[in-house]
C-alpha cells in the first residue's frame, strides 16, 4: 500500500476507533498527525497478519499495545497542538 493510502486508511480507521474525535481526525493536516495515521495503519496491518497466522499470541498482544499507544499519541497530538510542535 502506498504511503498516502496508508495515511488515509489509518485516518479512517482511527476516526472509527475514536468517534468522539472523528471530525478533528478527518480535518487533521499536521505532518506529525499524518505520520501517526500511517504508523497506526502499519501496526494494524502487521497485527492482523500475525493474528491470521496464529503464530504468536504474545506478538499479537504487543501489536495491540502498539496500536493503543498510537491512539493515545493521536489523541494527545490533536488535543494539544503544542505536543506536535515539541515532538518534531
């Protein structure tokens, strides 16, 4: 999947996952936020691939934690614009 497609897929997935922030997520254009959307999509794709193989439940759990961490970063980056400036 191309980078811009991953960003948009991650954006849509996060908008569904965080409905209370849907409008803000869909309007986001800050480069950090866009990178978080892409990272989220990549983590979800990796988690789902590992889950399909039923190879290692601990690895699935790690990817779930990664997805949750990225969700928290997205919330913080959207709620606190200064957070995006500090992390650059």
